[in-house]
C-alpha cells in the first residue's frame, strides 16, 4: 500500500514538473515573441553624446531587454569616416537587440521610417561668436531636419531634442514639422532632473533611487529652476519631504540651485569636454519613461509644449513635471507655487520668450 502511495506521489510530482516546464516555456515564448524593431534616429551620432548613446540604445537601456531596434545614425560629411567606425564597433559588439544600422550623411535617408528621433546634432557656440550667430546656425539646421522628419518619419514619430539651445531648437522643429503632433516634440531636461536627484541624495547620504519628484522648471540653461518643494525621500518611516530632511532652506534656495544650474560648466572645467555619458543616460531615461510609462506616484521633468499650465505662455517649449502613460505625457497639475518659485519660473520663461523672438528674427533674415 505504501509503495502504491509512493508511486502516486512520484507521478504527481512528475506531472507537476512537466506542467511547470510547459508553462515556463509558454511564458518565455510570449516574452521573446517576435516584435517589430523600433527605428531610432540619432543625429550628431559621431559626436561625444552620440558615441555614448548608441550602444545604450542597442543594449536595451531605452526600450527594455526584449525590444529590437534599428539605429539610424546621421552626421555631417566630415564625420562620415567616424560613422563607419562606429558602425564597425556596433557590429563587433554583437548586440542581440540590434537588427540593423543605417549610417549616413543624407538627412532624408536618415529620417526614413523612424519611430523615435533623438536630435543630438547642432552647432556649438565657439569663442567670439555672438548668441545670435549660434541661433542663426541652429535655426537653419533644425529647419532642414524638421522638413525631412515631416516628410519621411513614421507616423506618430516621437522627437527628443538635446542640442542646445534645446528648448528653442525644439520650438523651431515644431514650427517646420506641423504634421508631427505638438505632444510628440520634446527637449531634454531629464539630465537636469537627474542632477537634482543626485545632489539631494549626496546631501542626505541616501541612494538616489530613494529620492523622487524634484522638478526642473523652464529652460535647459543657467536660468532653469530646480525645485524640491514637492520632492520626497523614502525612509524607514515612510516618505518624508526633502525640505524637512535637509532642514536647510538657505542651502536649498542657493547652493543647491546654482550647483544644478551650472553642473554642465563644472563638468567642462573638470574634464575639458561637455557632459556626454550623463546626457546619453538621461536621453534613455526620457524616452523609456515616455514610451513605457512613469512609475505610479512618480513624475519626471520634460521640456514640452506649454498649454498655459502654471501661467506659462502657451506654445513655449518649457520644462514641466510630467507623468507618462501609454506613450503620452501629461503635465502634473495642482502643485502649490510659492512666491520664491513664481519669480524663478517667470525668469526662465522670460529667457525662453527672448530666445523665441531671436529665433524668429533669424528666420525672417533667412527668408
């Protein structure tokens, strides 16, 4: 009798094992089932940020570990050989998610069918150049690239502008690519957002993942306003406000703000080159959260087209706190704005209005 029971138990175990194996195989096949590759354009791909960014995309840091991608890399004619070298390195890296590479100096070829466009390329300010000279160069670049995206990108293409002046470059692109939805044109302030998180984490000696809901308001420039009034830190006793834990309003209203505002300049001074690794990482964060969604109860900062929220002029590309769901971003509403914050938010908005007017004067001169 005991032998019969033993055999029955063994049989049950074997059946359960087989069933478990079949379920695991079914789940794995579902996860690994063939997906359409996402075509990602990176302009200025041979530059520092581009060189840091393309392997991150190919490795899955932007869309997750199961989403294949095809990289479209664009740069100027003088960088054609460098693009070839990067293509060789991508092939040599044997990224499982990388299904193809298009490396070109032709903007039309680069834009064909792309689902995501990351605009890294732009004309940098050089010694002796006036602000208007730089703006004029970038207006020409973004006008041409907007036209190519307008005509050749995939429907519902999402655009992230990184090249400075990022907010105004995005504004120009929006003007000359009217068929691309306003909500699909953004600029990068996630780098500033991440910098703010890092500064708070260092100040409190906590892991950066425990800090959330800082806000970057306004322009990606030295007038941006890093705001911690709504930020929290996860502690053993639940979430606590950053201001309460730091307990130093003077630091938060002075040194913290200027450190985040001037972090890019500090990095240039230290390494003699601009931020590349952190900018590329922030670009991945921006697109990933936009496409896949932000965690519940958490917002991030994105430069988006203002709808008039918080008294910001409609139509400006201005950094707001946003949440993302199903590929769409929404500005977080109802945050209390104190007098100090109001002044800072208006200062950076004023700069953006001035940049907009300068960009349009450049356009008129080129017409």
